[in-house]
């Protein structure tokens, strides 16, 4: 997992502001049932920036973490 160098100003999946973004190239688990900080995580396809693959890297997902306030909940 790492943070992309030039993340967009808003989430490309939903268009809302977000708190943080992380890029994952392997498997991962997301559980937000009792998360005090984040209400929603949006997933957006990306690559890891390496030399392999049609887009210049291995498949990856960017995870955009939205707080409760950003998601419109308390």
C-alpha cells in the first residue's frame, strides 16, 4: 500500500471531497461497520506505475476514504 504522488482534488468515483487516498496492488479487506473515522471508501481502478501492463503498471485500486461529515452522515 502507498499514497499516490498526485491525487485528484475530489474522489473520481463519486465526485465528493475525501480525507485520504491509498493505492493497493494486492488483496485487502474493508470493514466500516464500527469505524469512528470513515463512513465510506470508494474504489477506483489504477496501476502501480511499474513497467508491466498496458497502462504502465500492474493493476491496482485507489481507495478514497470519506469521513462521516464528507459522506453526509453524523
